[in-house]
C-alpha cells in the first residue's frame, strides 16, 4: 500500500466518523438546545425565527436552528451578526454556563474535523488526477 492510499483511507475514515458523530450527537442533544431556546424565550419574550424553523423544519433545516449560537459565540464582530442580534442577545449566549453549551462546541468541532478531512480529500484527488 502506498502512502497516498493510506492518507486517503485515514481522511475518509475521519470524514465519515465525524459526520456520523455530528448526526448522532446532534440528535441526542436536541433537548439541550430546547433548554437554551426556553431560557432565551423567558428572558426576551420570543424565540428567533431561525430557532423556530430549525426546530420544526425537519432534517433539511436541522443545523439552521443553531445559527444564532454560531453567530453569537464565534462571529460577534461580524456586521451580519450585529444586524441580527442585539448586544443583550449576544451577552445572553456568551453568558451561558459551560455545561449548557459544551455539547455545541463538541458538535461543531466534529463538523470542522469532517470539513477539513473532506477538503483534504478533495486536494489529494485533485493532485492525483493532474
């Protein structure tokens, strides 16, 4: 077996395992998201549209519900975040306790690993074909 074959097997395995983890862990942690949505609703009096669509939108909109979390936790300085979230809403998400939000970080670390593995596979296949 050549080194390139081994690299392809490792990257493919990483991609598939992270995808499987993302889907299964995401399904298991849906109730934790609902707890955050309830806390948000009790503090601000409404549930954001993306959270509602993601919660009731089925598999297609499954990750869309967490877009508020992504914007508030990772992209706070972005102009798009400032247009959709108020400073109080960002402070709410940043102020969540570590056990309340740890599932989110685990889920998206798995997604990033899978995405990087997929990009690595694309690069290897592109180099192999040329």
